[in-house]
């Protein structure tokens, strides 16, 4: 007859074999998920490249200038010039606000009041 140590060895072998099989199956499932994610990433990168090329094509300076001239009310003199930027060089400069050199007194009073509260 089979001794108890033989039965224990057979049981242990079956247990280890089952664990090995489950581990290999879980690894294969994870690799399948990884391949799926990598293919999605590749598709998104491809889509991003196509959109970047389209964006660059649609934002060509010549095309934008042509659309601007066609769709805006620009006088004939400006539209006849070859360079749109030079044609609008006589536009007035934008007003830029001047930063005061000294803070207004209300701000200074508010800061001193807050400092007084912190000292108490």
C-alpha cells in the first residue's frame, strides 16, 4: 500500500500544480489587458498626430490672411498690399495702464490694521 508520505507528496504536487496553473492564467489575462491598453494608446497617439497635422494645415499664415481679407471689411488699400501685417501698421497703439509707483492709501491702511490685529 501507499504510505502516508506518498499521499502527502501527491496532494502537495496537485496543490502546487493548481497554483502554478492559476498563476499562469492570471498572467495571460493581465498580458491581454496590457496589449489592449497599448493598442488604445497607439490609436490615441495616431489620432493626436492626425489632429496636429490638421491644425497646422488649417493655421497656415497664407490661409488665415486670405480668410481674414475675404471675411472682414478691410479697405481696398489694405487688401492690395502683399503683407497683411504691414498693411495694418498705421493702426493706433493699444493703451497700456500705468502701474502707480505708490500703493493707494486705503490699501496701506488695511495692511496696517491687519498687522495690528496680528500683534494682539
